[in-house]
């Protein structure tokens, strides 16, 4: 039994991707240092939790690295049911943030977790396994339409928390997996064509009724972004405007970590989420253009390593696991930095391996562990 779960004899140490491990650890440590600087005047509880998350995450990554990922592939429906189950529990018993959003669960001895972060990994595993099981009929209507039906339930449950940002990220991950699985362009064109009348109907509905599909903070943030400069949305824009000013004030080399300048975002209390959604503002201000480029470079290198492992994966399941993680890290990084630099509407997603958040850190390290095992079993490059 253990030999099937941990097939030591089949692994070659030379196939372990030490570069990927190095990039992830270095980025995590840079993130922890920046987080320490961002929260030093408000207490170090967040920083200590981050270090704990990195430590536990690293151990989890090591365990998953030596476990055969095909074991998880065979348990695909268990992961799907677990994702639906934990989202249901969050809907029923989740803690309210004060804005009406139920996204977190409070667990004994662990504290607050955000289940949707783990749901992303569970869905990557599930759909990688799903398309692997249907690899001989990828473009069959039952396969493609079945995958679309299966993703709707978790997407709807995440959207209703409400959590638009995670809904978008999860949707993009799913689309990336579908694309890499080999689903034909005709399906993508068909879906795009069918969305035109749906979008037209929604716009007509909004125009005739004055109602909106989006509610509360979702609608307000979009209004603030598309009505930039309007006096009605100035307060809603303040977070992003302060973030852009903070990044610009860092110049080439930054103001330095742990600085005591009152005008900084952390000391002047100009941002509400400088430890999470707007952590890149702290990076830009304190490490400057050079530090920002280093951080972005590490995120790009991690994404490219994941795509490289996908290319040489032993089978379709391994390829899709790597591709799913690449899309998660690459797209989520793009959204977080895009929001901090006012290129995108304000929406809260953590910057991978940098933002505060035990759930995000643990889930990402677990995903990297799965990828590393795919790499251990990959095909030689010459093949």
C-alpha cells in the first residue's frame, strides 16, 4: 500500500525541480519581509501567522511531492464533492465580514480560513482527472457539456458569497484547463457566440428596469473604475489612487523597508489592505522599481517553470495539474498587480506567496507539491 502511495524507486532525484522550489521559497521570504514591514506598527501577529503558513506549507509541499499524484486523480469525485461541501458549509455557517459577505470559516485551534482558496486546488485536481478519464473523447458533446455543467455549481456558490474576484479567477483556471486539454476551437467559438444574445438580453434588462445584475460593492467598484475622476466615486477610488501614489513615490530604489516616514502607506494609514490586496503598493514604495521588477520576475519564472513541467508531463492529468497551477498563479498575480496599479477595477485577490493569508499560502504550497510530483514522473526531455 505504501509503495503505491510513495513509489520511491520510480523517482529520480535529478528530476526534482529545485529551481521551482528555490523561486517559491525566495518569493515567500521576500513576501514575509515586506509583510513584516507593512504591519510592524500595528503588531506582528499577521507576520507570525505568515511564517507559520510558510513553514506548514513547505512541509505539506514536501509530503505531496513524494506522493503519486495518480492517487489523487483516482479520487476526483471526492475532491469535487469536498469542494461543494465546504462551500455549502461556508454558505450556512461562514463568518460575516460586516459587508454581508460570508467567505470565511472559523475552525478550532486553526482560526479563520477562506475555503475558496482550497476549492481552487480541488477543482484543478478534479478537472485534470475528469479530462484525463475522457481523454479519448475530449471533444465529445457529453465531455465538454458535462465539464461546463460541473463547474457551474461551485462558481455560483462562490459568486453568491459574494466573491466576484475568486469567481473570475476560478473561471479563468477552468478555461485554461479546457484549452490545454485539447477541446477544439469550435467549442470556444460556440460559447462566445452564445454569450452575445445573453449579454444583449442582460443589457436590455438593465436598461428597461434600471436594475443591475451586480450588487453592493461589486457594482460600486465598477462604477468607480469607469467613472474615474467623478466626485461621486472619489471615495471609492481612494484606495487605488493611494496605491498608485505609493508605488510612484518609491522611485528606482524605494524608501527602504521598515521606514518611519509618515507619508508612507503603512505609517499614514492610507490603505486598508496593505497586507493583502494592496501588498504590491508596499513593495513599490519600499523596494522601488527594482524591487518590484524582482518580485514580478519571480512570479513570471514560477509560471514559466509550471508551463515547462506541463510540457514534459507523463500524461494528460499531470499536464493539466501543472497548467492549472500556472494559470492560477499567473492570472491571480496579474489581477492583484493590475488592481494595485489601477489598470483593473478594484477587486480583492491575494498576490501569490506574498499577501497575508494562511489559506492562500497553504493551498499554493499544496498545489506546488502536486506539480513537483508530476515533475518527478515526467518524461525525459529528449522524448
